[in-house]
């Protein structure tokens, strides 16, 4: 038995789940894309919690591939799990770091008791990771790492139709969809 992987085209800040994964930057202090949208929609409580984490444990920032949780503020979620994706490189294979973002986010979610988790397409925006490769890594890693004893559903929330179609094709290729 495997955890159901669900695709949604839409806004990750509007998902009713236990945990929303944020494609954060290492500062944890907000930014553009998904990170900025989550901070704007969730409100100042998320930023305040991120500042506490920076002061207590991550003075130099959250390392790439790691994940940490905060409150969700005004989001329809209980937690935000912040993970720092790698910047894509044509000359260096950083695939393991991208896979680690998904594994670490699921580990943190399980520790929090989050039964439903929503992921964005990590590193595919300003970090320029090719969407088809990101989808392959994300689907494979989540399928391998999500334990049905811990999770009822893992969602990939894709902002536009093009991203949705790429993830749908990857789910079909990997035998689910």
C-alpha cells in the first residue's frame, strides 16, 4: 500500500492540509514566488516564528536540502514546513539535495503528526530547475519516503497548467495516474 499522491492546479496558500511545504530561501525571512505567497497569505506569525528559528538554531540560515516547521498563521493548515531547494546547475548534479528537500519535509511532517501534506514544485521557479526533472525527483522521492502509517495524502500543488501536466505525465510514467 502506498500513500495517495494527488495533483492540484492552484494556489498552495489555499490548501486545507495539515502541513504546507514552503520552497523557502535559506534566510527563512520570506522572498518571492511560493515563499513570498506563503508569508503574505499566512501573515506576520510565520515571519516571527522564522525569526525565532534564525536566532535560536539557524543563525547562518537553513541549509539546502533541510526542512524546519513553523506555525501556519492565517493559512488553512496547521504548519508550514520550510525547505531550501537547490539552485539548478548544468555542471553539477544537485539531484540529491532536491530529493532531500522532499524526504526532510516528510520527516518533519511525520514528527508533527501531519497526515496531509501539500508540496509546491520545489526549485522550479527562480532556482531554474527543469520542471520535468524536478517532477521526476519529487514523485519518486515522495513515493519512496511517504509511509502510509504516517500519511493519508500527499499533494503536489502546481501553480499553472503546464506544471500540472508535467507532474501528471510523471505520475503516469511512474505507474500512478
